[in-house]
């Protein structure tokens, strides 16, 4: 029995999903697998676990997975409150924290947490039901969990320990789950929840800003706030830095101080709308000083960002992004207070919770968010949506599989989800800061993440779950066979999988080796995990950890080759380029250490930066990206912990005053690097082989038909060793190898 407070009960009754409670519970009773679709805000995440609890499924744990930490934390709090139960019963677990107890009945967690639990107990015996939430996002871990559970549930039923799987989606596009016979031989029932949705008028921009879209977002938001009737504004941007920058500008433009509430805004909708469309922004000049200290402090990013849960839609703590110079619109106008709140994944739960509370009287709520507000969280009272049309995604390069974050156009489905946020409580408006022609060019849906990236890390994780034949795995959308073959070959060559007969290898069924198990526990790409696994030799671990962290973070040097904006800048750029060249030469060392090449430069840069306390000043003066250096610091800590837990006897620690490696350590490091990057070996083309002048100073690689070159900025540009390994190949004016390190000819297999 659940003893809800009357006001909670009342709020629940307004949710569309309540009308379907019986249908849903019947379906769950009759079937092992059920798919539930319903618009964001219809009550799926908060209500379905309660239905199950009340229907007696709490004999085991009711588990709910979320692709985002934000949702896991905030939904557990919300459900505990609605049910009037303590957080020891309705709890959450995310990678680094949680409040789960022995009494927990409903457990919200990230999908990565559940995957790790399956590694410990394949049958998930403590659970009676698993709900996979936000399945429409198609994150890699969600897809894999659905595949695994399609097998686990029948096994549990056979054992007489029945278990249920409920897949929940905010869109109706669920054929990948329901029409996939390999996944579910009998199609699971699909229940649709009809949500109340008020009409949303969509307004496209005539022009599409290509450069400063966050400036455009700021201006549009100002205009809405000045001109339009009350109602919350929800702004979609792509990352944390943009969110903070726009929040700061909005707070400056419409300062709000507690205790100085103002009269209600006008409400004549039609008239306001007309004026809004006509208005030209007024120009003013003076720039009053605003006391920013009176505002709640900007949230500080909480430490570690590695996400077991896979889709980290945000980059690191790039809070220091400089604001553009204040313009006229930023002239403070305290008569129109705006209550501005940021919202993104890594924000602390206390800060996140603020968006659900009504704004202070006399103010308008404005939430500036990343993608997390698209479907995971429903913010009450939103009437206006401002959509930049972009999203930040991870991209992988073909050659190395190393990833980076890039901002691209979102999909039509996502843009429509965003627009839908404006029509939850009354008719609303969505302002798209791009033209309808551009919208027409968006892809219809976002592709499943698993088809967009190399899969060697996944294959290793799955082998670690003792799934030997990955090709047979019931993926909702399988990766290409080529991708799987390439992954398996790489893992065999790294020793992570046992070498087996040619025939078996063709069937992609190599089992994991003890080395592979150790590698699977390091949160970096398998090539780098291999280096960590070998790092024990000659006390090289601290160096290997530093190099692997730097290679994983990438782009640690400032881009000084960009064109200068002014003549003045041109001369400072030239100076800084010279300084960086000089520092690189210094970090590369001399004699033996020079042969570790660009990786020695990375090691030297990390060492020097840490020695100096990793300050913005040091980075600025030496051409290093401060943000990258902070990320490296975090990753070093994390890798150090991971290595210690696999291999406690090495007792490695992060030393901020790390001495440079000795000569024999450098040789050892070069061999470790070769072991990890063995498939990235390149041989210098000899004079007598020159068929074509383009091969002069070129290198031959097994992967590419064309020559690749050592970049002039490389530590090995002048040396041109006969053999090298490289981190990646980047095509600019030529195909250049990055992260080059020399290999002794006698080491080459
Ligand atoms: P769905 O999962 O279908 O998108 P939810 O169950 O997340 O829907 O949300 C249902 C309703 O509960 C929404 O209208 C939302 O406003 C409300 N809600 C969710 N979390 C909170 C919260 N922390 N505080 C107040 N209301 C909330
Ligand atoms: Mg939900």
C-alpha cells in the first residue's frame, strides 16, 4: 500500500499514463516483454515503476535504466516523493555515487551500471522487473542491454524465477525492437499512451546563422522576454560552455534579485505577438555595471566525467569560455527580471532540481539546457522553446577510431521533440533559429549510435561477459560485419582474445584472454588499454598512464596555425608559435628520449604542466589548452585507480613532480607503445624504391595506398626514422601522421 499525499495524488491523476494503468499491468502480467510508447511528459518514467510496485512486483528490485545520470538521480527523488517513501526504498546508482540500501525496492541507474551488474550476475537474480527507459535514444549501452535481456528473461523464466522487461520510448519508432525476430521471436505488445499535447506554432528563421548561433539564441530569448506574454522559456544549446555563457548574458541583461519582485507582465497575446514580429531592437549605449555576486554561484563541475553509461553528450569543464563583448541588448533591465537556470548532465542534483520549482513571483523562468531537456526531463510551465537546431555528438575517425566531440545539425525527430516541450500545459511557440529549408535537409531520425562508431571496445566488453560469438548477438541494430571483423582482428592482435584456428576466427568466436579481462577494466580504447597492461615493466606505469591520458584527451596544444584576426594578432601569434616550437623541442628531450618522438613531447608537456601546478597561466604561456590539461589530470587519477585495482601490488600513484624517464625506461616505453599501436606501423620509403616523387620522405602503411608523412611540427620531422608507429592519420594538405614514435628495425615483426 502506498500512502501518497493528496496533492501528489492529484498531480498524478492528470498524467495520461494513469488512464492506461490497467492495460499496461495486464500486458505485463501476460507477457515477459512489453514496449510502452508515450510522449515526453506523459508520465512513463515516474508512474510505471509505481504501478509495478503497487501490483506486487517489489518482491525483487524494480530496476529502471536511464542513459543519463541526470535522469537517474532526479527521477529517483521524484518517485520517492510521489510515493511518500524514503530514498532508502526508492534509490539511485550512477557510476560514482548512489543511495541504494539493502531495502531498496525501486532502483534508478544508468545503463552502464546495469551492464556492470550483468557482468557480476548474468541472471540479475535480485531484480523482478527491468525497465529500459529512453530506448528511442538508441545509445549503445541501451541497445546492448535490450539484446542481453532478451536472453536473460527467458532463462529466468525457465529457472522458475520469472522476470519482466519493459522497454519505454518517447517516440513511436520502435520497429527495431518489435520487428527484429532475432531479438524477440514473438513480437512484444506495444502500448501507446495518448498524451495531451497543445498546438505549438513553429517559427523558422529566414536566415540560418552559421557562426554565432549562441549569440542568436541570446537575442531571440531577450526578444521573447521583452515582448511576449508570461510563460517559461526553454532554450536548447549544445554544451555546457554555451549554456553558461548564455546564462551569464541573460542574467546580466535581466537581473533579478530576491525580495524585489515586480508586477505581472502584460497578457494581451495577439497584440503582443504582432508587436513582437515587427519590433526592431532599440540601440542604447551606456553599459551599467552589474553585481554578479548576488546571484547563485555558478555550479562547479563535479570531478570525474568518465561515463560508464556511454553517451556523454557534453565535453569537460569548459566553464572558462570567454563571453563576447557586451552589446546593447545586454544593458541591464531590472524591471523585467528573468529567472535563468542552466541544465545539463553534469550539473549537481540540487541545481537540477531548481528547474522543477515555480520561479519566484513576478519573474519568468528561463531554462538554458543541452539535449538533456529534449526527452529525459519535463520542465513545468514551458510556453516558448528556442532551438539552435544543433547537437553535440561524438564522432570517430575511420583510421584510428579515436573520438572527438563535434557540433552538428540535429534530426527532424529531435527538433520536433524539442518543439513539443512548448505545448505541455497550454498552446506554445517554438522558435527555430534556422530556415525551413535547412530543417528539410536534416536527417529524419538520429541513427543508432552503434552504427556510427568502431566497436572494438564493445566487442571487448561483450567478450568480458563471455559472449564469444558477437556476430550472433541479438543487437536491435547490428553493427556492420566489417566493423565486427576489424574489431575482432585488432583484439586478437593485441592479445585480448585467444588465438584460435582460422575457421573459428572466421566465425568471430575467439574467447577472451586473461590479458583481455584486465584490459576490459580500463576505461580507454583497447590499444591504449594494452599499453597500460604492459606498463609494469621497469616502473614505466606512471609514464604510460600520463601518455595514454594525453592521447585519449587529444589536441592538447593550442591551435596557433589559425589565421590571425588582425595584424597585431598576427605578430603575437607568430611569437607564440615560436615559443611553442621551442617548448616542444625542450619537452622532446635529447638523445634517446627523442626517439619516443611526439609521445615524449606529450609526456614532457604533461609533466611540466603538473610540475607548475596546472595553472591557466602556465598553459597560456606555453601553448597548451588548459581544458585539455585538466581532463588529462582527471583521467590520470582514474587510470591510476583502475590499474591499482587490477594489480594492487604495483601501488602506482599520481606524482605531480614526476621525473623524466631514464634512458632505459624510454626504450621500454617505445616497446610498450609499439605493442599497443602495432597495427599503426609505417615504413619509410627508401631512395631506390622511389617510383613517384610524391613518395619522397613518405611512409608506407598497411592500411593506406597513398604515402603518409611526418608533419613538420613533429619531433621526428628531421630524423625520419626507418620505422615509426603513429596515433592517427589526419588529412590536411597531405596525409599526416600524428603522435609519431620511432621503432627500431629489429623490433619489427
Ligand atoms: P515521461 O517519462 O513520460 O516523459 P515523466 O514521468 O518524466 O514523463 O513526467 C511526468 C510529469 O511529472 C511531468 O509532467 C513532469 O512535469 C512531472 N515531474 C517529473 N519530475 C518532476 C519533479 N522533480 N518535480 C516536479 N514535477 C516533476
Ligand atoms: Mg521519461
